[in-house]
């Protein structure tokens, strides 16, 4: 009868245990006066059923235990029970129902955790496959790009014959296009590597002012081709000064490069991109200001997300990776980065890094 109630077509070890425990407890219940409450012992079969059988079987055992505990008041015909005995059995029934519910919740949470762990293992496997794919793809793309760039350089140097001014312009455009593609491929590889392995920094005392000047100098040709001027100032101070931080010079140079290229690309002809370096309490702050069309308010929270390009009317669009990589680098340095609109027109991208208190001494002359 117990097997039919539990809907057990095939008897396993766990089902045998539940059946025999129930039978033993029923014998104790119905061979003793109603004043002796053995209903609490049903918690054992309830816990076993919820841990090893189905959820339906667990609830059937719970209901069966609660019912048998109450029926012992009138079966086998001993109706003259006392109120304390009745109250004790009601408390036992409540305890059994709570035990059944808690064990069912525990089973549900364990199953949910097991599903999440399985999903995490699947995601880790997919991430590993993706990383291998991206590494292989970027390597295979970089090789022909580097070869094409070297071929263009050979043409520009006249290695294959005289080059006309018109051809030089075309070759320069091709070289820039290939370099941009090469940088994009490298950015994709760096982003996926940072996501899976974390950004590895080689920190030392670096001067943000020097990095800003060096990066600005390397982007002069790009700014000139767009008819955009670049400038660096030091906030309220009119004099150049050092802003020392503990950072990775190469990665911080990428930050300046990404923000300056972003400002150049989104500036109108004849515009200006301004880099402002200043100190705010225990932080050094860098602001990159342009006079483009600004940023739509709804897009501001998403600018530093991966692959986000937005739908604003700013003049140029990119891959949506530069700002994401920039945020990765600043976060790894323990800094903060943000963007906002500039009044009356344009946008401001800024970041802060903790001050390096012990700046290195200048070299002896």
C-alpha cells in the first residue's frame, strides 16, 4: 500500500528505506496510547524522500506522516484523548509540514545551483573555445595585414619605381586604412584576453603630462588631416607640471590615444580637441574636450559598453571597442572614467587616477 501511495514502480534502496521507516514509525504510533507522540520521527522518511526520491514522493510522505499522526487520535478507537495530547499532535503535524516544505525548498535550491554550475562549466568551455578562436583569427589576420603594410611602404619608398604625387596620396590612404584595421584586430584580441585572463599591468611611476604630450604628437598627422587642432593645458595653472601616478605607461598611452582619436573623429572641420590636466584632492584628473555634436543623454550610461556605437548624429562611428578597452585599463589602475556633454556644444571624456605620492627625482644635469 505504501508503494502505491508513493507511486513507486520500481523499488530502489532509498525507496526501501522510506518504506521500512514509515512502517516502523506507524507500528510505534498505533501500538502506544495517543499521549505518546511519535509523529516527529516521520521527519526521517521526509528528509530521505526529498533528498533521494522525486518532489512528488517527498510531499506524499509528508502528507502521509501528518495524516497518520492525526489519525492516531481516533484509531484504533481510543477517542477519550486529552486536550494536551491533541495539541501535541497538532504541533507535530505543523513541524512535519514545515520540515517537508523546507526540505522541498532545499531540494529546489540545490537543483538550481546544480543547473547554474552546469551552465558555468558550459560557459567556461565556450569562453575557452572563443578565446582560442579569437587568438587564431587575429593572428591569421595580422600576418597578411603586416605584409600589406610593408608592401605599401616599399611602394612609397620608390622600391618598385617612381611614384607620382597622386599615387603617394592613394598609398598613404591605403597605409592608414591597413594600420587602422591592424589596430582594431589587436584591440579585439586585447579585449577578449582581458575579459578571460584579466588585464596584466606593469606599473611604475609615470607622468601623465609626458604621456599626453607624446600621444598628442603621434596623432598630429591624423588631426591635421581632419583639420582639427590639438592642445594641452593644466587647468587653472598656466604652467606645465608633472602629474605622477603608479601605472602602466603603455596602457595609459592607449587610453590617451583612444580618447584623443575619439575626440578628433567627432570634431567638425576647424574644431579643436583640448586635453586638460589637473589635480583634484588625492587624484590626478584628465579631461578630453571636443566641440562636436555632443552625446544623446540616453546613450551616456552605455558609452563604455563593449561594441556599443549609439545612434547619435555625431559624425563618425567606430567599432565600439575603443572606449570599452579604455574603461578596462582605467578600472585596472583603480581609477574612474566618465563622459558628459559640454556646454554649449561638444563632449567631455574624463578619468581620474590616484596620485603617486613619492614622485621620482629629476635626473641630474
